[in-house]
């Protein structure tokens, strides 16, 4: 019955909300315990630095690929623009 009332209001079941809050609280608590240790903080910093480097590497690859595609499509786009201009000139006469 509580589920139907929560659904009608557009809200969330209180039991689900309390369980979600407990799970989030436990995760935050576990993170605080892990980060309280100096060795764990250093490991995490190293891991994050590695992820950052990988992210920049992926970004460079994506930029190169995008530039390659742009170079391939640019001549085709110029041809289409010329054809459209010709068609507009013919229609305006």
C-alpha cells in the first residue's frame, strides 16, 4: 500500500530511500577509512595519475582521428557547396 502511495505522489518508497542512504553512508565511511592511511592515499594518487595519462592519450587519439575525418570530408563538402550555388543561380534566373 505504501508503494502505491509513493508512486502516486511521484516520490520514493521510504524503505528504498533508507536502504540507499545506508549504502551511501557505508561507502563514504569505507572511503574515509581507506584514505586515512598514507600508503593507501599514495596508491590512489598513483592510480589516478595513471588514469589521467591514459585519458589524455585517448583524447589525443580522438583528436587525430577527428582531424583525419575532417580532412577526408572537406573536399566533398566544398563540392556540394559549389553544386548548391550552381543550383541556386539556375533557379534564380
